[in-house]
C-alpha cells in the first residue's frame, strides 16, 4: 500500500513502486496534478487507486477517522506489525541538515530527528 500526499511526478513513481495488486491511496496533491502516466502499468500491475481528502469532511467524520486510527492502526505501530519506512535519522542538533535533505526530495520515507 502506498499513501501519497505529494502527487505530481510521484504518481508515476508510485505505479513503478507498487507491488502487483497493490493499492495506492492519494490524499493530497502538494506537487500538483499527475504528470505523464503509463496506464498500461496500472493495468499490468492490477493496481487499485483511491483518493480522499479530509478538508471537505464533516467534523464528525474526522473524529470517527481519528478514533479508528487510534483503535486499529496505532496498536499495529506499537506492536511493530507495521512500520513507516525510515530513510535517515539525524540528531536534533543537525536539524538544518535534515531539513536540507527533505527539501532536496532525494529521499523516500521518513526523515527523523532524534532527541
């Protein structure tokens, strides 16, 4: 499963990164609309793409989503059954280097500051 909030040229990259019968969930478009897409790859990989945004949702819907995350996802994170991909960690005193890496967009995964 790929959860993407960037879009732009990452949509095509996601098609290549996804496993066969993988799912791609688009939750934002920070870099604008998708650029060139190879829809044949979408078909060959049998990918499922869905999209959603929280902005247009009612407050009650957002509260239910937060509750379900707390009940269903957070325990899996705590148990180590699912893990976000960590690209690189930095000590807190190297926050400027971490920020430079983030701005470079040369990473895939999380950049973590360690206190």
